[in-house]
């Protein structure tokens, strides 16, 4: 069976830090990625231009490509998958893109991909200087699974709550992270790298991120597993991996309460859980997972 390619959407106003985040992802990954954006902006990486029917393709190191959309979005995604077979597609939406429409298009019109995550970048300084939130920004906030409050060095710490309160008016389910120059561990953003669960890090929000793995060769009861995932504590920001349920194997991805299970040839269950201060919930989660074993 052909596996669906995960696709992540990055939204945010002009100047919020989308290109900065993309640059960090491209320079820091050892995965085969494709980045689809409307313009290459500040990304300056040695590359060569390849012809494409629906996009202009820049070939990067490590098998990655950066693509500028010139045709229909659906056709461009199909061309990227056919030509490069990336492990992940990252889409930088324009600052005026309606994220809800883009997410619906991915889910309804692109059966060859699955929506991995929607990441929205908030410019903390601009939020204080111009606190009104327009229609497009509301659309992007509401659709987000992960919200990065960027440029926190440009505002007074006393204003953090005002910015985050403004965000929470439109989205109270997304995971929110304060950051400088979009410095965030990609394992929090994407459902990749399940083989390397070790993560102990203190981001600029002051929360210590922790991860742990659960591995078993036994089959899990699907109904009990799905109930467990639906009741995960709020500090589980990401969960991913491979799981065997009632004799079937799946690729599993969880973010902001949204769960995806896709048939996948795995010979055992290997799951990773990531979140702030997660060591406080680790024992209980593992105990509940053990109770799912047949």
C-alpha cells in the first residue's frame, strides 16, 4: 500500500518569522523534505534550479527541494510527490492565506497526503503595537494545532499574557510556545523521527520539555487505546509512532487532540510522547498503555 505523504502548513502574517522557521528546518534536518512556498524570500542556500510544470524547483543539499508555486496547488503537490518522494512536505502559506480553506483542500482533495500539523506564527511585537485581529489572522489562528509566539525579546515580559490572551480568544486547543527567531525543536512540530525519543529541553517559555517511549511486541486493544489517547493529559503536546491494534499495524500521529491512524507495516508498537514536564504523567500513561495489551 502506498503511504500518504505527511504535509504541514505554516501560516502567519508577513514578517512574523515563517521564512526564519523554514530556514531552520532546512538547515537542521537530515530528512528528505520538500518546501512549497509562494516565493523564496530570504532562503539563500546553494542550489540549482530544476524545471517543473506547476512549480519552480530549487534542489537543496540532502535530497531536499524548495519549490515556488507557479500552477495549481493540487497539481504542484502531486508533482513534488511523483518526482521526489519526500518524507514530509512543508507548505508556507502567504500572509493573506485563509488557513481553513487550505486545510480543507489538503484533507478533501489530496488523498495522497495526510495533514500532519498546522503551525501558526504570531509576531509578539506586532500584536502589542496593533492588537486588532483581522479576518485572515482569525482564520489562521483558529486552524492552528501549534502556535509559536515569536519575537518575545521585543516585548516586555509583562505583555506576554496580553499576547497569549489575544491568541486564546480564537484558539484554546492549540499548543502555544514562546520563542526567539522561531527556535523550536522540530520534533514538536512534525510527526517524524519517532526513533529518537530523547528530548529534555527548556524553551523560552520556561517549560521543560520531556519525552519518553513505550515499546511492546504485544497487540493492543483498539477501543481501549483510542479511549486512552482521547483522555491524554493536556501537557502531552505530541505523540507519534507505530502501533499494533487488534492485529493491524498503523502509523500513529497525535497533535492538539487530533489523531491520525494510517495502515503501516510495523512489527511492534513503538510510541513517543512529548510535552512540558511530562515526567509527571509518564508512569500513569505507561500503566494505561500496559492495560491495553492483550
